[in-house]
């Protein structure tokens, strides 16, 4: 997974310091990239705590678990399908 946040719009959060460089972290959104067995999945627009200096990202526990579970299920099912890709997007309401 790359470590660069994809959003410039962030809000400062209390005194949470980046565990890598010590810079104050900010709330924002990022894209998570996963690869397994020749396939990849990107999960976009994920709420995260971001470091603007070094790019470290932290995704809150419950959110991280939900995303991880969903992506792992997708990889398990997708490997048996005869296709080259799959797109899954939430429709704007």
C-alpha cells in the first residue's frame, strides 16, 4: 500500500502526532490499495487520520476491519470468476 494521502482537505485533530515523524495529524480521506493473487482493489474516499508531512495514514479500527473483511471476500470470490475486472461504486444520492 502506498502511504500518500490523496486529499488536501483535512482538519486538525487535537494533539495526535504522527508515529513516524511527529507532525500533527489531520482528519481527511484517502484511497486504500490492496493486491492479492494477480488482482487489485482500491477503496476510495476512506475516512482516515493523515500526516501531511510523511504521508502516514491511520484508519479507525471499525472502519479498517469492515474494509479488510469486504476486500478479502471480494478477492476470494473474484479469483474464481472468468473476468478481467470488476467496478463497484456507490451511486450519488
